[in-house]
C-alpha cells in the first residue's frame, strides 16, 4: 500500500474522540425527535424522522413526505395526523403542521456558528425502528451555500433517519439529517437550521408534493454544488478530474478553505508536493482548525526531510484532534505514545 493510499484511508476513517453528552441531554433530544410515517399515493408506505421546532410544527425532509397521501407523526406511542405543510423543495426541508402534538420544542442553534471538530450527535428513527437511535461524531466540514452552510459530520445515519436532528453538545438543534454520499467511506450531510427558520415564515399549503420540484442534491451531476462533485474523484483518486472541479471552485469562491484543500489534494496525488504545500498553507490561513490540511502539511514536511516542521504539525493536531495526530505519527514512523 502506498503512503498516499494509506493517508487517504486514514483520513476517511479517523474519528476524533468527542465528549459524549449526558444521559439527561440525550433524553431531552430524543423527546424532540419524532417518527414520521407516510402513506404514499400508490398504496405503499414510507418512514422517516422529524424534529419538533415550534408548537405543533415538525421539520423533516421533503423527500420523506413526497407523493404522500397522508402523513402521520408518532410520538411516545401516540399517532398524530399532519394537516398542512410548508415546503422548501430546493433545500429538501418541509415543515409539518401537527395539531395537538404533545412534545417539547427543540432549541434552535446556529449552523453557521459551528466550528470544525466540534462534537455533535445525530438522532433519528432508522428503518422501521420505534425507538430513537443516536450516533456521535464531530463537525468535519462546513460548506457555504445560499446564506448558510451545509454541515458535514462524522455522526452517521441510516435509512429512516432522514429528517432527524443534528445537535451540538449543548443540545441545540444545528442541522437536519438529509443525505450521504454513496460508497463505504460515505460523507454525511445535514441541512442548516437557518433554512428552517426562513421556512417557518412561509405560508402553509395543503399538498404534500409539487411536480417537477427536486432538491439541489437530486439534480444532475453538472448542477451539483462543488462540495458534492469533489467527493467521488477524491475517494477514487481521480486527481485530474478533482483538479478541474477544485480549480473552478477556487475561482468561484476564492476564500473557501475546502476548495483550496481539494485542489491541494489533487496536487499531492499528482506528486506535486510544492504546489500542494502552497495550497494547504492557504487552507490553514483561512481555517487554522482544518485538521486534514495540517495532516497533509505534516506528511509533506516529513517527506521533504523537515522533521521539526512535521513535528510541529503533530503538536498542532494534538490540540485539535489527538487521533489524527497519532495517525500522522504513524505515517512518520513514530509510535503514537512518543
């Protein structure tokens, strides 16, 4: 296995240790998350999750309730019927009106205020489970989009969790479980709460579907935002394709750290270490908590015989992400405990 392949595998598998929320906090979050059961117009049935964001109002994904003949919300063994909805199909967020819903309301935080490596947890109802399930992780990336940010986190989710909540370590709702990239080393994406707040100001409608309207992520590949288009070439090591996408991304968003990171990854994959180092320096200047950039800078320094510089990157990572620091030590031939 080459060092480059090893680096990619480590970066895709490393999960920094996150302080687990208390049982009390988890119970509060679970009480705010509900199960959504959809009777489809064709006679079938679909399931998803939702979060109570205001009195008698539940946010979920529009793809959960699309083509619904009826929508039922299940909370603590009680079944409620959703009467109307407010829909933002482009952002895949639908707000259900559920009269009489006896559930606590989530405290809405800020997706834009999140920081890289910040602990988070995701709660939903996977598959046909009647019990809320929670996964833990950290913020891996924040992608600027239309006055907010798409959140990528290492908190995983499964089919049926769509529409559930992403919470910060204080229990504030900071995202909505929405989609993941295909493949084993999937990227998990959450829609921002700022879009929920905007949707709450819109008028309600009786229909649960609108023809010819799809979410941005369901569009054709050429219409996807750059943060989605870079995933496949990055994971499959198609450096030429990655470079083309990332280069255009940096032109469109010159202050976007993620754009420069993927351009750096493409250069590193093509063995252009000096170019990669220049791009990575720009990433860190824009976001000094970008641990993937620090990891690559450590690798490049070590490969170039700059041991002290590489060790300084290890020290930086130790304060941000100890497991990632250990992986860099391993790549440098240092035992993690050293």
